C-alpha cells in the first residue's frame, strides 16, 4: 500500500486497536439511533406538511388533467431524487401513469449548456425549450439555495407553470421565493436526514396527486 | 382540505424497526472502510432502480459533510451487462454493492463470484430474502411496500457512508493483517473459489482472489468459461455450477 492511501485518515489515537467487537457494538447502536431520528423526522414532517402536500398534489393533478407534464430537477443526491420522482410518475407501482421527465438525465444537454453558457442555466434553458402550458416543475434541494433551481423557478413562473419544491433547513431561497408556489420544507440541518424525509414527502405528494386524479377522473 | 383521511400512499409503518439490520450495517461499514483503506473501489449497481446506485456513488465521491475524503465509487450504467462489465472492471480488493430485489439474476450472478474475484459484496434489498451466503453482506428490509422500501434504501446507504467514516477513525482495525472473519479462507486449508476464464484440455485458466492461475480439471467434468470451481492445491475438486440453483444466471 502506498503511503498516500492513508492520507485521508485522521490523526489516530487508536492505531493499535485490534478488537472490533466494541466498535461494531457502537456502530450498531449509532445505526439504531439514526434510524429512529430519521423515522421521527419523517413522521413530524408528514404531519406538519399534510395540508401543503395535499394542496400541491391537487394543483399538480389539475395541471396533469389539463394535459400538462411534470419536469423534475436537482443536483447531486437530489438529482437522483428527481429521477426517482419522474420514474414514480411514469411507472407507478399502482395508480395512473403521469407524463414526467427528469431534466438531469441528458448528458449532452447538460454539458452543452454548462460548457457554452453556465451551470446555472442547465434547467431554465431546458424549460424554455420544453415547457408548455399546464406543465409542472418539481425541484429537489436540501439547502433550498441552488442557483440553477432558482433560475428555473423564475423562468417557470414567467411561463405560468406550476412550481413545486422540496427544501431543507429553513427552506432557504426556495422557501422565501414567490417563484416557488408550493415549497415543502423538511426542517432539519442534517443533509442525510433531510433527503430521507424528502423521499417520504415526494411519495406523499405523488399519492395526493393520484388521489385527486382518481376523484376528478371518476367525476369526469 | 377536502378529506380527512391521512396521506398514506404506502403501507407505511409509523415506526419501522431496524432490527438485525443495525448489526449487519455495522459489519458492512467496517468491511467497506477496510477495503477503501487498502485502496479498493466501490462499484454500485441497481438495474431496477438506477437512481439508487447513482445516489450511493455520489455520497462517497462527493460527501455532504465538508472535509470528509472523496472515495472512489462508481455506478455501473444500468444498460450494461452487469456481469460482463464487473468481471472486467472489478479487481481484487474492490467492493460491489447492489440495491436490487432477491430475484435479480444478474446481481445474484455477480454476488456469488465475490470470493473468486476477491471482492467484498454488499446486497441491499427488500421482499423475499436471497438465500444465505448470496452475498457477504445482506442488508435486507422488513417492508414489502415498494415506496417505503425506496425511502429506507436511502437511509441504509446514508448509514453505510456515515458508519464507514466512523471506522476510519479506528485505524488499528483497518490494517489488512487483522482478520475479522470467523473462518478466513486464506488462512485455512479449505478449497478456494475460482472462476474459469478458459479451458485447455485437462487444465483451466482461472481467476481467484489471489490472481490468475492454472488448475488441473481432470477429476471433474470439463468446465465452461464462467463456471465457478472449488480449487485445492492446484486442482479443481468441484464445479459449483453443477449444483447451482435452477434458473440462475451463470
């Protein structure tokens, strides 16, 4: 092993430690504690956002019934959440499939826009190209501050799209912006715990949309 | 609000138990940290849910906590032949992690080659459990609901990252000469698993955790490339694919 391979390790006090049992016990206890925290945050978040989730899901269903489709966006782990939500819409385990697409998946488009203009425009420029009346934009961010999301929301509002966002911490810029009509904020300061609850919120949002689609579809 | 029923898209438990998963996660995290410490790469695959493998890889490459070291983690593109890709790219000392149901034949085929390839295997999933020994580390969820499972997968790999970084603070346990297994294949006189690369008469060129070697196959039926053999003292003593489960991808 080269010496560089160990550079990332911290200054050690336990260099001679050879008994893994106590570490494994500590790790398992830590996992249990974090698991419980994640459950508690999820339950508190779903309860606090219940009305907001229903309102956003209902508004999304109205757009979808009027012929709109759903665009999703996010960066890093949130990009994968955006992809997951788009797939849930198009290929649901039950319920009505809804047209949806992640704006993160096309490498040619992402690199073209980033290289030729800037990374801030990667989502807004795609909305200019793709968005039509009645479409919906759902963005995922843990900070609520991503520049490329904020630019996309401004563009979306200008084009009268429905704007929905998942944020964390105190909501950040997404929570304060009039460009985000429905901001669903997971109030935590742990990025991991925020993402875990956002996953549950996204599923609840999808369910609220499905409920409305069923009711309106049955009435129509 | 027009309805009073709670939003419940899922058969979502108000308090899902972590159960044995906590200690399974602890062992997997330490194994992961040891492999990274020795220079290994983490290969992530999720043919059914590609966004999960991308999420795992980005956690390790670009940690959310400032100051944590970027670690080599790579997503295997979902449109690639998983077995063919990993057979070529995964090297001794690496880790293969999959988020997949137990009936994913491609994932099963990769996981059962872990010992022959010299890689650590981690299988995260839900629904019916894969058979015992299907992977070195099986991190399985108790829920049958696909959406609740998806939420819990995110927890599982977040915890894997968090606990692995705790392990980096315990350098003494990361040293390669500390043997944590109950039965260590390299220390014992057991047969070692090997994957056939090519067959030449009564000999086969095979891959084992120690590298490529030539073994005598005269006491077993002629094997085929891709078969898993048990090798002892330079001789193939059993073809493990002769007893493979029906329908399993070879």
